[in-house]
């Protein structure tokens, strides 16, 4: 076994403490605790697979936030209905205006209850920016927009809403320390060498989603191979790179 091999133990909880989780949590605390009359919309954006949704979901769990994920097929009314369901109305009815009034009333009754909007770049594309701005302004509720790397540029086209953004945080690719934190969660009982962790980070482009898939594949490979320690020299399992599969050529 490599001298720089670390035994991986089961981690408490279900979210690994990677840096993007910490950055998202810090942003959320800033939004919740900012003084009155200070803009309290935050933006957490970055490339697909960096673990933004995982970080936002963690923040939802620890703060009791309301969280919705926007889809490309959504209308503005669907957006409002989905938010109302999360706010405790199982069967929203009425016009778009009626739903907005109810959202503002329900959010206004709580103490700065955070609203997290995942895939927020789609909300911008689908014409929901003004709804978000009105909810923030009239309910005085903090809002976290989570989306892909073009979200800041897209929102900048709507000056009235963009001016309400207090802080913009960019999600970062995972480093070796992050990958180890993920390994503690997804590879319990397996010792994994530094060189293999480094290879996972490099080959996956530091994307948390690919690292998790790779760690799960490595866990399965170790179990099937009957080993409890892995390093770069001995590992023959899968690394999820995101590349399209290719047909292996037979030697002539």
C-alpha cells in the first residue's frame, strides 16, 4: 500500500464538507443577516457538475429554507404554484396575480425565510425575473439564485433585479482536499492513496458530480476485487471523465 494512503471512514451526515458547500453557506448567512434596506439577493453560479445543487440543498436543510428547481418547460404560473406548494399550499389556485399575493403573504409572515431558486438561469430565460424581484421587494425575503455559469451575464440584462444582488459567488472545481472529503462519504472502509485521489481530480476536471460517480465506481471495483486499499498503480476501475465512450480497436 502506498505510504500516502489514507483510510476512509464513514462520514457523519450525507453532505461532504467541500469548499463549495462552505462558500454557499457563507453566502446564505450573509443574505439572512444583512441589515434592513440592504439588497438581499445572492447568486451562486458556476459550471455544471461543480456541486452547486448539493451545496444549496445543504443550506436548505440547515436553515429551513424553501427551495424550488426551475425547469425549461415552466410557465410563470407554474413557478408560482411550485413555490406555493413548498410554502405549504398543496393545491394552489387562482390567477398569477392571486398566487403572487399569497406567496408574498406567506413569506411575509415568517422571519426572513430564505428562498432558494435552483436552475435560476432557466427562470431568467422563461421571463420570471420580475416575479423574483417583486417577491424579494414586497416580502422582504432573502433569495439565493443558483445557476450555471451564464447566470450573472443573463441577469445583468435586467437592471432593476441585478441591482438587488448583494453578493455573487462563483462555484469552484474540487481540489484534492474536496475529493478526500467526498471519499470519506462515498468510500467507507477503503484506503485510497494520494496519487489516485489526484488522478480522480485531474481526470474529472474537478467536477464534484463526476468525482462522486468515480468514487462509487472505485468502491464497487474494490469490493469486487476483494481489496481494501487502492492506488494509481493498481486501480483498474472506471474514472468518469465526461468524454463520450469510444469503440475499442482490435489489434491487427
